[in-house]
C-alpha cells in the first residue's frame, strides 16, 4: 500500500506535519509520498 500525503502550507508548519505523518507511516512499513497540492495528481489509480 502507498499513502499519498497532500499538504497546503503558507508558512511551512503544515508541510512539517505532513512529513511527520509520512515518517510515522514509514515507521510502520507503509510507503508514503508527500506532495504539495500544486504537485498532487488530479486523479489517482486506486485499484487494489
């Protein structure tokens, strides 16, 4: 499973939280990608 953590951050605090969430997921052996809203894909392939 891969988790996409998408954030919007004006001052950087929310970005830090997004990276912390991703780090916690990785600690549990879950692949996590962190991207800003501007870089996020418009659609996702969510097939299992």
